[in-house]
C-alpha cells in the first residue's frame, strides 16, 4: 500500500521529512514534485495517473496559498473518484478552505505519527484496498471514508 506524496517547490522540506518518516516505519512511498512550471498539462496528468495507479494513499503537501490552486482540486478529485485515501500536510498556520474539510489535515510532525498509526490500523483490521475488487468499488470508498474519519479524529484528539 504505497503512499503517493505530491508537493511543490515551496513544500520540499516538509515533503522530504514526511517521506523519511514514513520510510522509517516501513511504509513504501512515492515522492513526486507536482509543479506546473515547465510541465505541460499532459505531462502532469500522465505522471499523476501513473503514480496513483500504484498507490493507495495520497498526501498533498501544501503551502499557504496552494490550497486554492487548481491542481489541488484536480488531484483530490482524481483520488476521491478511485477510493484512495487522501490527506493533506499543511506546514504553515494558514487555514484550509471549508470545501477541503472532509479530508484530514496534518499540521505538525506529531500528526505524521498519527497517519502512520491509521495506516497500520487499516492493514491490521483488513480495511486496506482490496486488490481482488475493482478500484473505486463501494467497499474501497467506505474504507476510505473510515480512514479519513479515523485520522481526523486522531488528529483532533492528539492520539
């Protein structure tokens, strides 16, 4: 169950810290710079589709002004349609737009530990994406919703 981590240049340090923490826990990752400067829409689309085909979770690393960018909504829509688990890492004090409040937002390094716990709980309790089922199945969507609610609750409680 690899985790796809997308970031832009401004979030590079946060993305690298997140990536290293997940790797230390034995969680496979795909760390990908997703920046529209110098890349065509076709390049971005093709690269993202390939990365998401191999991943079960997506973490979008966002900066202060990136929550409103077109690529955030586009990536989130693609992730949600296929039943992947989505979350954000926002390494600044900015507020997330209300329309993104369904998904968990990690703001501190301690929240990464909570993501790790939710990730491992998903495997332990058999709620991971089912390879025998078609991607985006009802079971995957239900399990993704459970993952989102569980991680948000862990972040809200702090454990």
